[in-house]
């Protein structure tokens, strides 16, 4: 997908995460709050549509099989197959991220 901004074509980079990722603490509360806050700011950009697959999704068209690996500062690999079918976007996604930040205490 391509978005136009100020006369420039920007490639759209969709981000879909499972809600568990938001709540799996990979650092102290301050680090996690910073990371989740940054995620909120990034998915607010029109060229980075963000979604979260909530815990309460009961009917899944398929299990999530995507993968993302960042090798170094020059190469990353992503496999996108199913997440967009189950993800919530916009206000609902931001609410889940905000809830994860609040749960940090």
C-alpha cells in the first residue's frame, strides 16, 4: 500500500501484534512504558496502520503464523499471512496499548 504525504509517495508498513506481546514484559516498567508509548505514536502515522489481535478473539480464521526477525541495522524479515483478519485497529488498538501501559503500575 502507498500513501501520499506532501507530494511524496510513502510505502505503508502495517503492524499487527498479538495482545500478549503488549503485556510480556521485556524490561522494567519504565522501559516497557516507553516502548508501548512509542508504538502508540508510530501507529498514529497514516503510513503505519497498526492493529492488535485481542485476547478475546474466539473465532480465528487461522492461527497467527507471522514472524518478524530483525537481523541487524540493515536487514529485517517479515512474514505476513493472517493477522489482519483478526486485528482491531484505530481507537480499539490504541485502547489495548494504553491498557497495557496502565497495567505496568
